[in-house]
C-alpha cells in the first residue's frame, strides 16, 4: 500500500510546520484575547489561565481551528466562556508575578473607569465585548455565552442603558 | 466620549502585553500542555464510586464499565480470586484519583477507540493494567502462547518504579521504548477477526509520554513476501493527523502500556489515501504484524517498531 511510507516519513515535518504556524497565531492574537478576558472578568490571573486553556484547546483542534475565518474569535469565545465560568485551577504552572498581577489589575480598573464598564456584570461585559468590540451577531453571542438570544438581548439592553451616556449612535 | 472599538482594542493589547510580555515563550508552554496525556479524568468518578461497592459488585461493575472481554480474561487467569481481579482492574484509576491528578487538561478529548490499557507496573503483564476495551473485540491475550519475548514478561533488571504517578515533561525517545507485538492466536480460520496487541515498555531512566491514539499507535500487516497489506492508521473515519495527539499516557521507568486492535482481515484497495474508503478481504496465507509507536523523540522519524510476529489466515 503505497501511501503508508510517505505518510510516516512526513509526519515529523508536518507536526513541526503546524507548531510554527500555531506559534505565529498565538504571538499575534494572545495579548488581545487575554486583555479582553481580563476586562470581562476583572481578574488578570484568571484571564491568563482561561486564555491559555483556550489556546490549549485550539491547538488540540488545530486542524479545524486553523481553517476558520477568524480563529482568534474562536479562541476569544472559549476564553470568555471560561472566565465566566470562573473556574480557576488550584495549581498554576506559570503564575503571574505579584507585581505584574497588581499592575494588570490597576490597568483593568483604569479601563473600567474610562469606559464605564465596572458597573456592568461580567455577563453584561462579555455580551458588550463580543457584540460591539468583536462585532459578533447577537445569535453568535448567545451561542457563545450559552444563553438564549432573548437573554443576551436583555444583557445588551441593560448594558447599553448603563453605558448610554458613553455610546455613540453608531454602535447601538 | 464613545466606545471606540479600535481604541478599546488597543487597551486590550496594552493590557495583554502587561500580562504576557513574551507570547512566543508562552506558546511553547501551551503546545507542551496540549500534548500532555489524558488523565483518565472521565473514568475517575466511576472508579471512586466502585471503591465503595463490595468486591463482588465491583467486579461486575468493572466488567460493564471497562469492557467485557478484557475484564473476563482477567477473571480467567485464576489470579487469586475476585478481590485481586477487582484490585488490579481498578488500582491504576484509583491511584490517579488519590494522587489528585486534576490538571484540568484533556477532559474534552475523545478517547481513542482502541486504547485498551493504562500503563501498568514494571513487570506486570497486560492483564494487570486498567483497561477500556475496544467495543468490537479486544484481544484477551496479546501474545501468542509460546512466543519469546511475550508481553508481560518482566525484563531482567527492570528499574524500580516510583510509587506515585510521575509527571513527565517530554515524549519518550525511540531508544527508550521497547515494543513487543502479539496476536491472540497463531492461526485464524474462516472469517475470524485477528486480535493484535502491542506492549510498550519504558526502558529509560526517566518518565516520559507515549501517544496511544489510533494515529500514533498503529499495527501494520505484511504478507509472506514482505508486502505491506494493511495499516491500522488508515482505519479512522477522520484522516489521521500527525499533529494532534488525542490520547497518551505517562510511563514511569519500567512501566508498560498495552494497545490492542481487532483486524477484520481486509486490505485497503485505494492505496495512497490517508483514509481507507475501499477494502477487500486478504487471501489466506502467512502474514506478520508489527506494532508501531510514532510521535516519539529521536531517530527513525520518532517511530519505534516491534519485531514482526507471524500468524496464519486459513
């Protein structure tokens, strides 16, 4: 059976090229995803855990995820879902340095104050981020957050009400 | 003031840079984490539950949970009664549960359909390992009786294992994995399926991973003339991925893992494809099978291969 030899022979090369590709994708998108997750959760440590877990899942499915129109959106959705779950591993392999965690926390609070996001619940922040920052349709936001479309619309409406003094007409 | 998408994006980026200034380094950690072995997380609750049952009930439940053929074959070995059987069957799972191996990784991975055994203790035969059998037919006896180097035979001077599960950080080197293949019979009549098994032993000095999914733990059958007639990696419906390792185990020094497979005696008639779409029965005759583990480190493209084992189709 002629196919076996070359399949075995090229496996190493294929694996290596996929890793290189994944590393590029990670380097290009990770900081934005972890930043968004931190703003949603208000917890930079949790956000980093969630973002890393999201990329682990992406790598496990890299054959499929790489073919998506916007793979970084898939990862952001997973990361945001994870921070909303709020599950934080008890054992972290590369915990944030305390000074970094404090600085990042201050930065999150600055962003919250600047954009008036601190008054929203995490779910409202997530809905607002996905809908208005990531440009996701309401139906996709609902699927991402595991909520009904009506529930998401409610979160968006309440979020908009709280943000209404800051929002322009263009994004409402 | 407006919620400017681009400006907020820049804020995310700046925050991300603060949290993770060197994403390329973290990328390597993420890849390594993704390749770590499954921890049998999905079986742990069941195993914990079984511990509370009486030994007799535990055997019955284990037979149902882990697959009839292998569990029954254990019962048939006469190894000092049901308690021993239940203990041997469940101990790898319970040991992991006790060790609290909940790293949160891999819980969503699909189990390889024919992964049949968790790593066993050094010197332990395949029957002494925990198992999740192939629904079709897991070979009861991975090695044909009388074969030299049969799986399960303790190697002389095998290293003493550490008593608790070890966390490995790398895949095994090809020079540190000894593979022995076997069949469940010497000869097969009619349309009897052929049961293959391979036992891989970590002969190195440190713990390491081996991939045990259907794309990396494979069997290859050759005819009497040495022509390759079948490779189990062509079997999965989804084409094999060289990149994605969906199932792997950590082997401490001296530990073993058994993988089995049931071959329906067909060969692929559309050679060159990653996935077999047309098959035909192979003719009667003499054949040999090798067990192969790929995705390892080291020479031979990271592939370790067992010596061939002969069998006949009548």
